[in-house]
């Protein structure tokens, strides 16, 4: 996220950002620290960011930015209409939680800059952030990024073609790169379409099972816990008794929402069944 903004924002640039959860808000903070004139399009948490709202927020933004899949709430926003309507702006998309789990079509949707993470649907240890910057965005890189380590011009001179002219920039985290290579190999072995179908199947099973337990889904209407449930106690009992960790709600939803990761290797039917069974028991006798 930071690498994207510190290489593209000039002080005073109008940057439109959709905010429907923690990570859209983080984008605003990062962009503001780069000197952007941030135009935040606030949306109630759990709802998608409507493309029209972003496209009409400013007459001539230099960047329109949005989170594809807001991990803090489980809400997915449509990207393709932003690519169609972005005009002269660059389209910058956070694909941290979507890459490898749902359809991501960077070029087809007209996305200029996107970053992801390894630790979500790719099922690889955390630590790397895959980043893509198309030719259009490369033509607009700032001359001198305020960040030394995240300066894409310098990194480009380091990672460029092996002509013998590479310029040392940092010590590459080779073990993480090898992990990513292995993880991507596993995705290719399974097939990207099959991996996406598996996430879909497990997500649906999890959602149906949670509703059967009396939980409401936040991304649709608001994931609220069943009345009288002790959030912290349920989560700690799940961890102690079953070794399963789920996340608590963030911000104003702390204590009222659970965030259940069903991504990467976790997205398997047996894990969904185990979690639902354990949750049923813990909610029944916390
Ligand atoms: C949508 C989204 N964006 C950004 C981030 C930040 O990633 P990291 O925690 O690896 O810095 C996360 C982390 O969960 C995320 O879910």
C-alpha cells in the first residue's frame, strides 16, 4: 500500500479513496502522509463502495483508490466500472485479500496499480507484497520518492533484466521469495479457477452454517453475534479447546462482530465443518 502511494502522490494531488472499513481508512492516512489532498468517500462498514460515488467525488483526481475486498468487514466492491470511468486518473486497487480467492482481472478492469499480500488467499507466509504498476502509471512515478526503501525507480534498477548493470538496493528476502514461488506453484497445480471455486464453496458453506447458528452476515446486513454472547470468551474458548482462532470486530464493531478467515489453505470443507461444530458447542455452553 505504502509503496503504491509514495511513488505516485505529489503534494497537493487530489486523491479519491473509498472507505468502507479499516483498510480504506489506512489508505487515506498513507496518502495524506504523502501530502495528498484526500477526498474520502465514506460508506457504512459492510457495504460495497459504489463506483458512481467514487467517480463523482472530484472533477479531476490524479488517483482513484479502493480496496477490492475489505477484510475488516468481508465486503467486495466492483472494480470494472471504475476502470471504465476513471478518465485521466490512475486506478489503484488493494487486492490483498482478493488475489487467489476471487476473480481479479487487473488489465481487463483497467487497473493501473495494484498490490496484494501473500498471507491471505495465496496461502503463503506473510512478509511480501506483490505489486503491479502498468506503463501508464510508470509514466507518472514521482521523480524522487520520499521513501528510500520503497522507491520503485531504485527497486527497478535492482530487479531489472540481468544485463550485469543491476544496482544493489537491498538484501532480497530470498526465503520469502522461495515461499511465494512454492505457494504459487501450489495454486498452479490446483488451477486458479479451482482455487477460486474452492474459496467460493467454503465461503458459502461457512455463511450458511453461521446463519443456521443464528449469526447475521455483516457484509449483507451486519454480522452480529447472537444476543447475550460473550465475544471474548467465545473466541478464547475456541482457541483453548479447539486451537481455532477467529478475529474480533474492529473499531466501532469491537465485541459485536467476528471476523472468520476462510482463505488459502484454511478454505477447506473440513475446516469449515470443524469451526461450525466447535462454534455451535461453544455458543451453546460458553
Ligand atoms: C485489504 C487489506 N489491505 C491491507 C492489509 C495490510 O496488510 P499487512 O497487514 O500485511 O500490512 C490487509 C491486512 O490484513 C488487508 O486485509
